[in-house]
């Protein structure tokens, strides 16, 4: 071999003992890796600090340099009353947004797989805009089909399946946890 091929240059030790001691002190004082890197300077990066902390096995931290402030939330202003839509999909959504207890129409009967005769069951290749596309049964079984009833205007589902698919937002929300303390 000739020249510099195959010869390693001696690397400068970026972590002499005094720098490691400074790192340990700053870490235990609660400084962030970025803050420590800035104080050490000389090309030391945040990632270099994180790597060295990990290799040294430093886990205990002092109190953070920033005082933790409790989050305060602004009180909510009451929202304006919502306008009722008059046409199109918005009107459909408004109609389905009424809770079942307030509806004046009779409750819809569920459509079940056993209620549809085998000869009237609709497969995926028979679906059109004039058939309800709600799936019935297990997709892996031979009995799987789609509802096939006449859909509501502007939706892919019949009245019954639209009442399941389009639930009002307030009924979908989970109850909020109450903070104790």
C-alpha cells in the first residue's frame, strides 16, 4: 500500500474528562440537550449530547430550568344558534340530526339478512345508485349480500341504514372525564 490508503488518522477526543464532567453537571441541573450543546460549544450537537448521556447511563434529572406553568384555558363563549339548512344533503343531515326520542315518525324496522329471500339478495356486481349499499352478513360467507332497498335521496343507504350510518354528533361523543382536584 502506498500513500494514505489504509492508514487511519488519529481522531480528536471530543469528550475529554473535563467536558464529560461539565455534561454530567449540566444534565443533572436539568438543562436540555440543546442547551448543554450550546454551552459546550466546539461543534458539539444536541444529538452528540443525547448519545453521550445515553452511553454514560445518566438517567436522573434535576429540576428543569424552566418553571412548569399550569395550563389555563380560556372560558368558552356560547356558540351562536345554528341555522337549519333548507335543501340538499344539509337538509338530510339536519333531518337525521334529530334524536330518536324527538322524532315524530315511527321507529324503522331493522333489515336483517334472514329477512331477505336468497333469490332477492344483491351482490356487489348488482349494486346501482337505486339500491341500498349497506352490507349484510359476513363478507367471507356465501350468504353475504347488500341490503338492496331503495336509498334516500343523496345517500347510498335506505332509511333504516341511513339512520344507523348518520348519527348526530352529540350522540357519538364520549362522555368527558371530570377532573378531580
